[in-house]
């Protein structure tokens, strides 16, 4: 019977597919051959979560969806220059107002000041204010409608905040090494993986280094240089997992994150099936672009990784930095495209243009000035203030006179 490659007690659970490359990293390929339900849960709540959390800020800025298509995580409570905001997916700042609802008795009645992060929030605060002011239920809608007509929308720019990104904690290493074992299992099978030559690797994945005193980490090195052999077609920043053996059956596993930094593990010192290899490459910008390659089709030769392990490398993060700035440059250009489209759509909305309307000279002028207004504020990073609700334009009263 095939046993779970980690605990070796229970059979893998066919109802619990395991992502070979983490879902949070854009992984789509799953397997039901490797882990039992318990190990799957333990990994998911521990090491896999560590790895996913460590890339969350990067995913947020680069707008990397998960393999299953879920939006990237938001980053709550970023603070810069005394302003607190959340970062919505795509690195979009959303203000957290410091005092959203303020009510005081004034000379000429009650003053209500509300600052909301968006329209839904405003409506919610207005409902709260209506209650606090003791307005009868029947008057709430009219109160809200009136307040919204007088509200203004301020579109500004968030101050820049620094994000530290930390990769490769021990938890993350355990997750990456597990990915290597799961991938290797696809090629050589559970019986091979149950051999004692994998005990150290298995124990490291399950417990890290702090369980037994004499256990040591099978991490061979952190690789901060470029990996020149990677193929085109998966973007400039693919995630890449490779596992292979040499002629003596020594097994190495390599996990490269966003083509920026790699971790090399020794999975077994000898005796495994010889000269085999399997790899998985995946484009985080486009998770549908991924490929599983085995043996002769595998992208990189064992000797490349052996050389990485043998080289006396001082960690030099220049090339890692270069790879990450390439990633951010691409993410930035995509975000610029999105912003451009949003400003354009917003300008069209503001002119009240409907499907089927005729674009006469006047309409075109209105649209151009609405676009120019938004772009000049955007490019000069100047906040703009405008009514929340544009006065309704009744198209039947306009433009028909001529
Ligand atoms: Zn298990």
C-alpha cells in the first residue's frame, strides 16, 4: 500500500489534492498521491502558510492571483506620514479615516462630520449617524440621500511606505522542501520515498530543526545568483522547482522563488533511482502558463545544481535585487495600464455618457476635458475634490435643440 510520504502511517487522501507549487504562488498542478489528510492540514496551517505570508506584500503590489484565481491579499494598516491606509490588491491605497464619524452640538443645531473610505462606508456611517441623532426610521433614507448629494469625494495619493520582504524562514524552507519531495514522488513513487535515505529530509519537513538535537537541516545553500538555463515563455520571474539524481543516486531539490532567489536541498545522499529529473515551471503573472517536465525534457542538468552546491558562494544579493526590480517594473507597468483605464472609465461616467448616445462635438469636448482633468491631477499627484454624485444629466433636455 502507498503511504503518505511524510508520516508514513496513513495512505494519501484522494479527496485532499496537494498543490505541488503552492496555490499562493500561482501553482495549479495538484496531486493526490503524496500526503495524507492530516499531513496536508498540518503543512497548510504551518510551513505553507509561512511561505504564503512571506510573499503576500509582493503579491499585493504585483497583483499576483493564486493558482485557483483568488485575488492577492490586502495589506492592512500601512502607516506613512501619519496617514493610515490599507493596500488593496494591486498596491492600491484605501484610506482608513482617523475619526470616521464626528457629532457635536453647534450653535445652530447639531454638526455631523463624516469621513468615509468609500461610498459603501459612507452609507453605513450615515445610517449610524441617523440612529445616533434619533431620527425616526422613516426619515433615514431621506437623510442619507440629502447627505450624499452634499458629499464630496477627495482623490489623493498615499505617502510612500517601505515594505520589508523577508523570504526563506525555516517554515518557508520546510514548505519548499516538501514541494521538492512531492514533485520527486510524482516521478519515482511512494515506495522509493518511504526508504530511510529520505528520513532526514522528511523529518526536517515535518518538524524543522528544533525537534531533535542531532537533526540537521538538509538545506545545502541559498542561491542568489542568476539561473541562466531557464527557458523563455514563462515570463521574467517564473517560480521553478527542480528535483533530480546523479549517477550514484544522490538526490538534490531546488526551489526558485520568482526567479529571484533559490534554495538547494539534499533530499538523499545516495541510492535513489539514478539520473532522473523532474521540474515544474510556472509564470506568476499568468498561472495558466506552467509546465511539468521530466528526465530528458527537464530544463536544467543535475551538474548545474551540483555546481551551485559546491561553489563557495558568499551571498551577494545584487542579482536577487535585479530580478525583483524587474518583477516590480513589470507589475508597475501593468498597474499603470489599469489606472489609465480606470481614469478613462471614470471620466466617461462623469460626463453621463450612455450606450447609444451620439458623440457630437460638445460631448467629445466634455469627455476630453474630463479626461484631461483627471490625468493632470494624476500625473502631478495633486488631490482632487469633486461632488460624490454628479448632478443628473437629463439627456432628453440636452443636445436636441439644434
Ligand atoms: Zn501523513
